[in-house]
């Protein structure tokens, strides 16, 4: 079994390199080949080596770096989140290191290697879970861990209440008299099983049952996030109900709803005269498309995550909250109407 007290010298010996080379490799310094760096990192991982925070600070002070780990960099939500937290951290003279971990394997590899590199004082994970082994590995380096866009574990987080957001959207529809309501749900294949059941989906089921309607599986379709997938889901729902479309559709996100709107138009259905549409986010295009949505301020959530980092690092004294639930607000536009 790997020693929990492995030293840098042990890593260098195991990798067959000098102490100076091992140090440069773990710190991504110049003058180390890709093959040698990979060999040193592999040795550090095998020995379960963790660079000493105390030694690092004695040598050069705190890193003044924060790792922001995101599973997707091309989506609006993640761009808003990173922008919000970066503004707060940059104002406090902290550098943001952005890491893209595309799937579960990438994430595990990154979180396993990070402690040996000892590059950062805090890690912000954006909208993905961290399992217990990964959490323990990160905590070995003494870095703060913050979850933004979802409660991932027992450490500080900021997110919206998905159940509340879904309930606002669904209650709006049932108050307008809708009962035959479809749902287009969003899922991420790179984060399987998280969450086990979306709060937005639970809100859909519970709201229908509260008005005496049993959810119809023919009216529900879940797809990966994105407008194209939203359009495909809308077409499938319409195809599965040849006797007539639903009177309304609840969509998990605006980007999925953009596709749903296009599909309805292509099928000759008018919004909201034939089908009402409501979603969640308040993407900038939602107002332009007159889409009724439940708004969340993603950039503000990013700013809160940045403030949590500053509080943890002592840059902004004050009690660190265990969690912040950001507000949501229904914004009624022209995509919904009474039945």
C-alpha cells in the first residue's frame, strides 16, 4: 500500500529523476519534458504524495490561485458562473485557473492529480458532484472547496432550489387552467446518476398530482441539454400523442425551450394559442423570444462563490455560510396564456 507520508524525495526516487526535476514537474515549471512530467505525476499518484501546504507557503507564500473546475465551457450557464466568480476573485488579486473536465473519468483524473501539484488555495466545482474519495483527496491539501450551481457535498455551496423553480413554472401553467402538460427534462450523460431525480422533475409530478392529474409518461421526454435536443424531444412528444398536442410544455431550461419553440413552429402549432411554453433560466434570448421563464441570476451565484473563497482564505473576514440558496423569480411573457 502507498505510504501516506511519502516525501518529494520518495517521488523523485520512484520516478528515477532528480529532486529538482521532480519539483519542477509537479509545479509545471519549464525545462521538463512531457514524458518526464507524466512519469513524475504517475509516481506521485502511486505513492499518494501530497505537497505540504505549510512547506509551500513557507517557500513562496499562498499561491493566490483558485481552481475553477467545469464540465462544460461552451454553455451559457457555465460562462455566466465563471464570469461572476472571476470578477470577485480578480478584484481581490487572486488568479483563476480554469479546468475543463469533460466527463467522469476526466474529473477523477484531475481531482486525483491536483493534490500532488499543490497549485491552488481553493477549488470551485461548478455543477457536478464530488464523491467521498475525491473530497478526502482534495482536503489533504488544505484547500477550500466550494460548490457552485449545485450542492455537491458537505462543504459550502451556492445554488438555486430546483424544486422551487420547477414549482413556480408548473404552478403558473396549472393556474392558467392547463392540465395536459408535457415536460422536456435535461440530463447530463457525463454526470450519470446526479441528481438521482431532478428537483424540476419532482416539481412537475407533484404539481400535476396536486390538481388531480396523474403524470402521463407519453408527455415526458428527457434529453441532453441544448436547443437541438430540445427540438428533437418536442417532436417525439408530438409523435407519441397523435390525438393532439399537450396544451402546455414545461421545459427544464431556456436553451432546451428554444428548440421546443422551433419544433412547434415547424409542426404548424402556434405559441401560446395552441401550446403554452414555460422554462427556467432567463437566458438573454428568452426576452427576445417572449419566453415565459423562471429567472435565476447565474453570475450573481458565481459572485457568491467567489465571496465564499475570500471568506475562507481570510481575504474577507466574516462567517462562512454553509450554503446559499439563490432566489428565483417567474417572469411572465407572451409564450403562455389561459387554456
